[in-house]
């Protein structure tokens, strides 16, 4: 499986795939690769069973921003590993509403199935999505938002 995200302030606040999250993925995977697009460069690093196999290095120039994480969950840890694209897509879709400004792409490399998630609107957006096929009594919900100032 592969997931890609564009880093924004929302990622820093929510934790995203960085920090503790990717450390856990690394510890529970046979292998993990990270492709990081930052400051006009493409960086790459590879881990095998939690250990660095290829150290972080610049592999080229790029105008992209964000991180691509590829991994294979450990069969030793989890037994028979079977990914369900639909289950992963459902969870990522839910998270995407809560992380405005973060674009997440899910690709199943077994069959090329792909879906992009750049949903916004927070809880209100999620409620609208859930009600998209239902007759609702109230079309617009009441929401509040604020921006943190330094």
C-alpha cells in the first residue's frame, strides 16, 4: 500500500504520518520507504524491519511538496496480511474531513486502484457527506471555527 500526503499546518497539529505514526509503521513493517518532497528536492530513505537500509539522501530536484509512504506490514507480527482498500479508504476519508489542507492519495499497487482524499469542512463536511443520499430536515448545519494567533 502507498499513501501520500501534502504537509500543511494541519499535519503538524494532527500528527499526520510524521513522527510517532511513521515510527510505529516502521516498527510493524517488513519494509518502509519514504519519499519526501521539500525545499525543491526529492529525498528518499528505506527501512527494513525497523533498521535503516538506505540512509536519507537527495535523489533529485522536484517542485512537489509532501511525503509518500510505502510499506509492507510484517507477516511475522500480523500473520496473514490482507489489505482491504475499501476499509482503508473509509478511514482515510473520515480523517481527511478533519485535516483541512491535507491531500491524501491511496493506491493499491496490486491492481492500481486509486483514490484521492482532499475533503474539507470538518465535522459539518463529514455530516454532509454521510447524509448525501438521505433526505435531511435541515440542509445547513451550524458550525464555528477559529484560527490560532501567535
